[in-house]
C-alpha cells in the first residue's frame, strides 16, 4: 500500500470515528486539517456512505447545507438484517404452507436481500438442505393469487361468493359471506367470514355463536368478489390477533374458560400454546392453569399432552 492510500485510509477511519462519536464536521475544516480539497472530502463521504450501505448499517451521513458540514444520523433499518432474513426463511420452510413453485421463489427473493454478497452465500448454504427436502402440502393448491384478492375483499369490505369443499371431501357447499380476516395456523391459511342467508339453527352447532366461521383457504374451490359492500363499524371489527389467542387448531365454537393442572416438565408448553393462559397456583406437583378458549380445538391439544394434563374442567 503506497503512502497516499495509507493516508486516505487513516483519514477515512478518523472521520468515521468522529462521526460515530456525534461530532459535526465542517467540510472546510476537514479539508484544511487533512490538506486536501473540498472535492476530496466529498469523495471521502461517498466512500463512507458506500461502506455503510454495503454493511447494512442503520446509519446515514447527511450534509447540512446551511452549516456546510456533515453529521451521522441513525436510521430505522429499511430492510431486513441478515439474521432476520435467515429467521424468516427458516420459519417459512417449517410452515410447509405452499407448493414448491410458490415457496422457493419467495425464499430466493429474501436471500437476495442479504448484503454483502458473501452473506447471501452463507444463508443459501444454511437453508439449502431444507429447500432440497421441502415437502409440499398435500392439497397441491396454488394459494398466492387468491390470497391477495381475498385480502383486498377484506380490506374493502366486499361480499364474496364461495364454493367450499366440506371436511372429508363429502361434496361442496355454496356460501355468500362477509370476509373479515385472514389467519395462518398449523400448515394452512384460513379465511374468517360471516355467512349470509343461512339457517343457523339447523347448520350451526351453536346457533348463538357471534364469531365468524373459519374456512380453510385450500378448500375454497372457487370464489367471486362481488361489487356489493358490507359495513362493520371500527369498534366492532374482527381482531385476528385477539381471536388467534383463543382458538386452537382453527376449530371455532363457543367461547369458554378452561381450568386444568399441568404436571409436565415445562409450563412453557402450556403458556405458549394458550396465549390467554394464567397460572393460578403452583406447588411441587405442577401448575393450576386457566385460559379462555374457543370451541373443541382445545380438546385435541389436551389429549396430545397425555398424563401431563389432569383435573380438567370447563367453566
């Protein structure tokens, strides 16, 4: 490395260090201090900006035209960090929610956001085996185009008509619905909607149920978004997050409170599965837990815990 290059490298390091420490740096003062031209200082700042961009730092060097100088500002990151990209890729692969021809391009686009280029190679290698062995959902349905159109129908409160494949492939039913939410759980996307023009007494197990019906998206054989709109006041809007806290395996039903004793090795297994759970008591044999839940889905989870769940009662 020649002396001029060494001098420039040292100058860049000193300038960046001073900016990081919060100094405001006058262009003229810098030029005088380092015995270079104003244009050289401008090139130095461009070099530092490139360094910040290439390393995905949440910073920017701005020039204050009134004060004729530079300062470093911290920014909210505009893109995902490499760690976030890796985490999202792993979550998507584990979800097994889409066909290969939908899932793999999403992963590739995410990985392309990694900077610098060598980090893209690292993330590619960390997910390569799972991509190669990726198992598609058995329904083999293409979901992404319909997902967006349904999302717009929810946003704009458009009435929809759907042909829905009933559980066990026992035929289809025609429904006119008011779509209010999209959810994802246990490998599948779901649509929450209120049904129009239906005899609740003969069709619903709980005719007084005030919550929307849940439809698995891949079982919607066809749908049509109508020009007709429905209206839900903001205060009465369907809140996916609150609903999601209380529903297990996307089985709807009556809202109820359950209490049980958990005797397993880690109470987190219950608390993470049931976001509304609260510990009422703890002793040497386990924890007494209560939670607010919807319908019968909770029964599936309780049975899966075997002897770790005892003294179950519904309130």
